[in-house]
C-alpha cells in the first residue's frame, strides 16, 4: 500500500525548498514526514542552531534548537532561565523562546498560518531567519543567567544590542563623512591643482571648510576698478571672421553664383552692342 502524503501541504513544502535553494543553503528534506532540517549560525556564544521546519496542511512551524541545554537537575538554574525567557518573550512580537523542563532543551519557535495558500517569499524568509536572529540577540543572556540575576542578564543583552546599533550608525556616519571629504577635495582640486598639497588635508569642521572655500572663490573675483577693457571692434572683426554655419554657407555660395551669372549676361550684352555698332560703321 502506497503512503499518502495528505498530512502536509506539498505546495508549501516545495515553496520552502525553492526558497532554501535560492539562498544556496544546504538542508535535508523528508518528503515522508514533511520535515526540513538545516543548521544555521548565530553571532552569539551559542554558535549554531538546529533549524527544523515541520510542514502541515494549513500551517508550518519553525523551531531553532539551541546547541546549549540547561541542567534539569539544577532547580535554581532552571528557575532563573524560566524567568529570563519569560521576560524576553514579553518583548517579542513574532515567535517565542521555549524550555523543556524534562531535559533542559532550549528552542525558539515561529508559527506560520497557511490557510490563505502558499506564503509569500517575505513571510518564508522571516520565519526561517527570525529564530537564529533571536538567539543572536538573547543567546548570550541564556548563558549568563546561569550565574547572575535574570533581570541583569536581560539588561546586559539589551545594552550589548544598543552598543552594536550605535557602532553600526557610527560606521555609517564615518562613511558619509569620507564621501563629503572626498567631494570637498575634488572641489579644491578643481579650483587649484596645487591647493590640496598646500593645505595638507581637508578640514574636518564643516564651518571651517565653508570659510576656506569662500576665501578661495573670492580670490578669483576681479577687484574693483581692475576690470579688463574689451574692444568692441575686435569682437565685430572676430564675428565677421567667424566661419558661417552650414545653411549660411550654402546661401552665400548661391548668391555668388547668381552674381557671376549676372556679370556674364551683362558682358554678353555689351559685346552684342559693340558688334552692332561695328556693322553700322561698315555699312556707312
């Protein structure tokens, strides 16, 4: 008897596989169970997570299992972890952390509803990469909470995330400043090629840079009473000597031809009149 794959959606299953193939991620897929497994790294002291995607008929669940587990025999440690995860879950909008009291397993879970059909690529992307991202944000606190107060562990994690965000913003600002300095250097180089070498470097202070540019631009403006006298006749002669445009050149050539034809016709008339006068004299 053939096994019927009616316990999960093949369309959703294949859509997730296509997404993973597009991302060039290695995974293992079981068409019998409707289960997809892969390992993903996390940027925390919990280095990697085992990602399991369990597809059903009208939904699928993504669980990221931590490579670190709690000690179920240490009641105090388990209690601190439970409090810490509860505090973290209260802040989350999508998914939640879980802890199995039986064996100390730690995981993060996402649920995706598929009643409306196959989820869009953005929804699949979020459901797969959200769990590792949560371990990146709060994984260090899971390890720290075993020796410190849960509230303090959470505060330390959030302080670290804030510091990472500020460092990223500072790096972006430095990149923008570098672009501004490069633009200013090009302006100074355009004004005077030897200027960059003479001043050493572009000032970091925008106000100082503006004053420097104003002074440089002012140095190129003519002083009062020191203007250059322009001879208008020179301009006229230059204008007359200038080469005519294509259309004007054709018109001038045509006028010249007409003038030559008129001169030739006039010369012929004069010759005819002279010949007539000569005949009259001979008859006389």
